[in-house]
């Protein structure tokens, strides 16, 4: 998972550089590929995908790699995802499944593990843990980003909500 993230982040940085109307100064930087950088004992500038609001002041938040593309089996290039959502999303709230949906790795934090535990067997929940390295799990339990928009409730467990990254329509 790290290689696609790194390539997507580098493509995003490249896009920003070539789009700049002025010269970019030479800089040296480091970025973190993980959802939550756990380097509390090291205090140095770091480009990250998330940070705590009142902590981690030395961390600079950069756009999520998903804006460029996310080559996983259920994601895709951003503008293609937006088009697919626009073409296939139910037009009314009532047409959407009256359930909460979530997919993700539970190794990231305990909140995700707890979500999976408390929602098991509930008829309002379509919540499952995904092991991205296990093709069988992905084939059985995977849900594409556009398919998330078929549900009334999309759960985001932590960080900055990404709902508007692939936003299901607001109308």
C-alpha cells in the first residue's frame, strides 16, 4: 500500500509545482505515508495526511493522495469517481439503503475495532473490517467509493472527514 500512496503523493507534488505561476524555491522535505504519524519523540517538520488540531504544530497537512488517484481495487481516479457517483447515486434520500456503511483496516486504531464489534449483527449496519492484503476479503466484503453513496449513512471514524473528497451529491 505504501508504494501507490507514495507515487500518488509525488504526482500531486509534481502537479502543484508545474501549476505554480512562479518559481518554487529549492527545499528539502519529508512526508509520512501513514494515516497517523506516530513519531511523538521526534519533533521536525513533516508533511502529513492528518494531524491533531491542537498538537503536532510541526506537521504540515498536505492534500490526501486520493485526489490524484487511489489505485486500490475500489477507488480510482478522482474525476472518474465523481462521474460514476453523479451517474449512479440514488436521487432521493429514501432510495438509499437505510444503513450505516464502513470499510477499512482495524489495525489503524482501537476506535475502528470497537465500531466493528458493536455493529456486528445489527440490521442497520453494513460495517466490515478489510484486510487490504487478502484478495478473498476484498472480493467478498469490498465496496467501491461510488457504492458508498447508495447508503444513507457513511461512517468516517477519525481525522478530517473525507466525505466531501468523493462527496455523494448534496442535492
